[in-house]
């Protein structure tokens, strides 16, 4: 005779094994996630699709985040990602939203100035 509880018990055992495996995974990967990846000038140029002289020009201008050690330049991959993200151009809708927020803030300040409540 078929006993559904045996099937449930087997499935629960499988789930328990999977949970133990999942619990152990972050421990093995945690050391790798803590290590930051650094790139040389050539690797950074390749990563940013720029030439090496352009990289040195950006370093000289202070535009590119860099770490220097014993006449060598090192770049954090995370810093390079952030550098790229800073160059993002806003959409027209985002610019309009910022403009409207700025205008409403200015109008709010003007109302307080007329009432004599706001003192700079």
C-alpha cells in the first residue's frame, strides 16, 4: 500500500541536504569576495577601451582613481566601474524632474521670505 508520508519524508531529507550545501557555499566564497581585484595600467586601459597614454593623461588630470606604489600604478576594478558610472548622461525626463524639484524648492523659499519667516 502506498504511504504518502514516506514520499514526504524523502523529500524533506533532500531539502535538508540542499540547505546544508547552501549554508556551506558562502563560507567557501567569502574570502574571494573580500579580495579586491587590482589592475595594471595596461589592464586598466584594456578594461576602459582606452590607450595607455590616455590613461596616464587622465591620471595626470586627477580624473582617474589610481593607487601608486613604487613607480607603478594600480587601479581598483570597483573604482573603474564607478568612474564609468559617473559619466552617465541623464535623460531629458530626469533633467526635467530635477528642474521641477529645484523650482518648487525655490518657490517654497520665496514664500517664507515674503512672510518674514525665513532668515538667511
